[in-house]
């Protein structure tokens, strides 16, 4: 008998990616969604069917930080190996405007699909019937890719779709791109090691920059600022209408509400309502992906109100994809970005996840908790980053206290504007 993730991985280490459900050969593990939008695995604590495949692929219990390159690529301790860093945007202005940050992911997926290089893309949208519940699916047309545009600031078990790719005989010789945040990308990396067939079936991965995720409490708070209840939502889009974006909500009475994203940005910036596992994450960009995408949080890039994307090409294959997509007018490559500007654009995230994260590991171990195994090396820790990470950690844990949520729902945004000074200097504003 072998342990499973149910007994080996405590909830505070769970990434909620759904990979354990996807790879279980007997389908004995399933995900259960709670009232905060979290997805928790449920199943037996021990099993004798697969020699612990669910544990071996779990990105919650271990994190891979790629080693230094062999010399063919550049290397930086904050992002790992890379070949090129660009600022790009979708050539289609409509795609650019209605995406979270420039539309690069959408445009490149359309390019790969229309050029026949892939058969589909693993992406996420909101369910039509349940507008605050994510649905990860395989998009096989440009129209379906458009349905998945935009950020989702809630837990998404994107990796459970791996089962459809792995087990469906019709998909055996097809190729897919997986789009996900760093922890999910890490899980796909481990899954491809354990299930070799996936290396051919998922030849490309797109990583999305991620500072942290949020439970449904963040959405509830944002909506409360505008007297909207979760139960009244018919459709939601966290970021659209240009960059940095506005929050769009359609309520069940068909009223359209468009408001400043500060409604959720302020508590998010203060690290409220984050899943526990986000605190011990050490990957900002998705270092194990082929291409990594994020916002161009830089003053010199704020001139384009429709949005621009920073993209990190991690290998030569990724560079060629960008160049060919540019030649076919799917994307515009605006400029090459120095690594120092990328580091500045995500300064708060790199402090929390890279140069200050060891204080979080110390605090977790002080509480008698397990911490993820890091397969690689962290950069040198700095005093400023350690303080920032410590404050972030404290804020997140305070927000987990039930009375805090009850009181916080009644606190207006202006209050949080006043007390966010320690974090404001770590967010580039325009």
C-alpha cells in the first residue's frame, strides 16, 4: 500500500490544480469545491494500484526551479533560463483591447491553431450556467479561444483536463498547448516526466505571470463595494475594456456594471483572501514553460491604453514561434526588454516569491507545517524583501480569521487606500 496525496499533502500545500484527479488510474480521487471556490481532492489515503503517481506529479509538495543554462541561453536568478524577452501585443486591436494585457496569449494560440501546429489549447472560461465557476476545456477553434480571454482571479483546477488528453484514444496523436499559472505549469512538467506520452501530446506550455490567486472572498468583497451580491451575478470579467482594465459585471436583471478594478486590486495588493499555498510559491513567471506572459507594469509602456504583454521566450522553439506569428501578422513585437526592466515590472512579486520567501518558510515551520521541497536554488535574500514577505504573510493569515471576513465586507475601499502604504511602493502605477 502506498500513500496518496490525500494523506501526504495537507490542504495548505494543495495548489488545487486537479492533476491528482487527472492521473489517478482508477479515478479514486475527485475534487470537491467548497463555498470559497476552493477545490480539494477527496479519496483514499492509501492505494496499491499505481505506486503513488498522484504524489509524484503533485506541484504542491515540490517546486522545480530550472538550473543555470549550459551557455546557449541567458540566465537570471529571478526567472531562470531565457532566450529573449519582448514587449508584444495582438495585431488585432479588438483582441488587444478586450484581453487582460495586450492579447498576446490569445493571438499566439490562434496562430498555432490556424497554422496547424496544434490541434487545440487547454484554456479556461467561466461556466455559462454558473458564472463564478471556472471551466477548463480544450479549445479547438479561434472562436473558442476567444471565449477564454481574460484573467480569472479564483482557484482553477486546470490540470484535471490532462485526463482527457491522456486517456482519450482519439487524442493520442494530437498536440495541445497548456495555458496555466506557474504551479500548474510545474505540475505539467512533472506529469510529462511520469507519463512520457504527454511529452508529445503537450509539446508547448504557456505560463501566466502570477503573484498569487484569491478565493471567492475577494470577488465577494469587490462586488460588495457596488452593492452586488455573488448570487446576483450573471456574467463577470475581471479585466477588460483596455489596460489595466475595468471590472465588468452583468447582473441577473441584465444590468451592466463597469467599474474600476481597484475594487479587487486593493485587498489583493494587501494579500487578503489568498489560498495558503500561494504563500510558499517561489515561481513568478512559470519558469518551466516555453513562453511566459505578463503585464508590462512599466511607466514607459503605459502609452498604449489597449495593453501590452511582456513575454519571456525560454527556448529557441519559443523564439521561432514569436517570429513566425509576427511575420503572419498575428502579433506585433514592439521592443526587446532588458532583464532589469522585467525585474522592476514585477518587483513586488519577486520580493515575495524569490528574495524574501525564506521568512515565510521559517514561519510555516515554526507553526509545525510542512513546506514544499524546492528542486533548485533560491537567490540571496534581502532585508527589504524579507520584511515585505513577512507583512504579506501576516496579512494573508489575518484575512483567514472568520470575523475578519465579516467585518471586512463592511469596510469601504478608502480605508484600505490609507493603510496600504507598505505595499504601494511595490506596485508600479500609471
